[in-house]
């Protein structure tokens, strides 16, 4: 299993290029709909007051409050609008220049983080974008898009992060992939963005996201057109979809990004999609795509495009507001160049798991007079078909670590107890028993549930200290519990 898992996640180092360009067909209600979430792939923010203004003015058009699941729907005429969000205890958040077309519901998911300090200003920073305006046309065959971003935070605050990207709303690289990032500066100076790095063509967006030091957020959208690249006749091959993996985290990781879904409370939910390009080299270069389009369905029949990535990307992270625990999701991928598009790939599906939790029971925290061959006990939620727990024990005096179970079976499968050295793993060593009168610490360093041990398509993670499933940061995702006990003299 681990060999297949590592192969599936190995491509996470590649660029994850999420394009915010969902499309639908047929007549819809004219307006804006989406979710308010506390972070990319994060949980809902309920009861946020959303005020809608004509773009660039203080003319109030509509107000609405996000629901318990963070969702909102705003009916407004065709036009351009600014949305401003307020909630007690939360930083301010605004999205500027949202375009609404007749008989179309514009999808928009908005980040609103808790304020770092509620007593500090909760006014989103003012943002100026130079070099890019609505209606601009850029030819990707002839160089870069020049731009400059200037951020003006509220008094006594400073700019934390500035993101910029083409064809998507940028944020955390883990969620949104390739984007321009500027840290702790108010002025980016003149910069240059290569359209070919984003795999977009036609009408799209140039988007900027700015956070200040209190978590206040401004998202600025400019509507532009990209022309010029890959416009000839093409003989494109359908890629092969190699794997999908829905990931549920039992601990909320605050990605600085958008396009996240209302995940389970306190957790995150997203899906990895991985494919293999296909080429008929006898047709080169006409079989070389400009990029790939990812399609998603919830019934296995009706697919809608959800993202576009460039030609060098073979993995995508889906953090959609429509993903739900227990809701089966299907994916296909196509190659495209200009107006040409390949046949779709094969389809694969996944059903996200609920939050998996592990609670340590015995020895209890700070328990005294524990046996030198203690029985470790824990409880875990009934999630998935295969539930794995890896327990680590540290000697507080020497700092040495031992794990429950042998090296051949390092994880305890569907078990909730283990008596020290019951499998003889430490026979003939100093860890044959624990030492009398010694303090020890123990925790579940790995704890996760999967839907299938041989071919996993969904995993729910309570702890991932080694980063096996979730290679985010240096130490993966640590356990939330860490118990100490002392053996009898």
C-alpha cells in the first residue's frame, strides 16, 4: 500500500495550478453564489454579513447573511460588484470587481479568517493594481504581463502576504499551486507574469489577494483576455487518469487560499487528482497540449470543467465547495491547445471519509505506578474499512523512542490495545520491559483510516507525524494528544 501511496503523492512537488473558471450550461438565476470559509479547504463561517455594492462605489445594492454551512446566494442584475464581509471576532474581507452576467450565477468562495487580535482594525487593506485593467488583451506568444501591486493596510497594521495569479484566485501553494508571492512588503515594484505558466487561453482573470497582519483580506479581480498561443490544428491524445484520493484532515490547517470547501468542523477536506500525459510522437509537435482541463461530476454522467492547468502539471488539488463527506465524486481530464480539446480520460471516483479520531485511554495522563509491561489502550471512531494506529513511547530520561509492534508490522490495524512487547519485538534488548520508577511519554504518531488498504481512494487522518499522507511542513500533522506516565518503583 505504501508504495502505491508514495507514488500517488510523489507528484505533489509539481505545480498545482487551480484555475477558478467553473462553467455551467443552461439558463440560471442572475447573481453570485458560493461559500464563506475560514481558510482554503476549511470549515464554514456562518452568519457573516455580506454587503454588495456597485463596483468602485459606496452604493449599496444588496445584503445577505451566510448560512450555517457558509453558503450564500445574492440575486443582482448584470454588472460589476464589490462584496464586503463583517462578523464579530473575524477579520474584514472584501472581493472587488466581481462580474455578473445575465442568466448566470457567478461562483465565488470567500476566505474570512478569525482576527489575529479582535481589538485591532478589521478593515481590509486598500489595493492598487497597475498595468492590468478590465478588458486588456495579452498575447501569450510575445512575452510577459507587466504589473505592480501596492497595498495600504489600516493604521498600525502592515502587509503580511500578497498573491497574484492568472486564471485563478491565488493563495497557499499547497492548495492553489503556482502563483507569485510577496512577503511583508507593501509595494511589489514592477513584476512580470508569463501567461504560458498558467495554461489559460481566452477570457480569464488576473487576480490579487492581499492579507494584512490582522488577517484582513482583499481580493481584487481584473477581467482580461489571453490570445496567441497554441492556436493551430492539433492532434491531442487523451491523458490517462491514474488516481484520485480524497483527504480528510481531523485538524484544521489554515491555508491562506480560497476555493476551499466547507469541510467538517475543525478539519479540512480536499481531493488529489493525478494523471499521465499521452503523446503520439509521430504527430509532434501537434500532439503537445497547452494544458489540461479537469472535469468533475457527482452522478458519473454529467461532467463540468472545474480547473485548467499548464502542460507540465500532472496533479491537481480539488478544494471545491461541493465536496462533502460521503458524497461520491467522479473525475476526468482532457488535454487542450487553443480551441482544440482531446477526448476525455477514463473516469475515477472517490467518496470522502468522515473525520477519523483517536483518543488515548490508558495509561492515563500523569498516571503513577504503571506496570513495566503496561497495556496501552485507545479508542477510535468507526471510519473506513481499515484503521491504522502507530504508537510511540519515549523514555523521558534518555530521550530514546520505541514503537508498539514489530518493524514488520509498525502500525496496529483495527486494534484498540497493545500489551508491551506482546509480539516479542524487543526480546533481547533493553526495551524488553520498561524501566521501573521511570517517566515515559506516549502518543499516536500515525493514525488514519482508509477505504481500501490495497487501492485507497479516500483517507481520513487524525495524526500524520511522518508526513506519509500529508507532506505539509516539516513534521506532517502531529497528534493532538501527548500523555505522560511513571512506572512503579
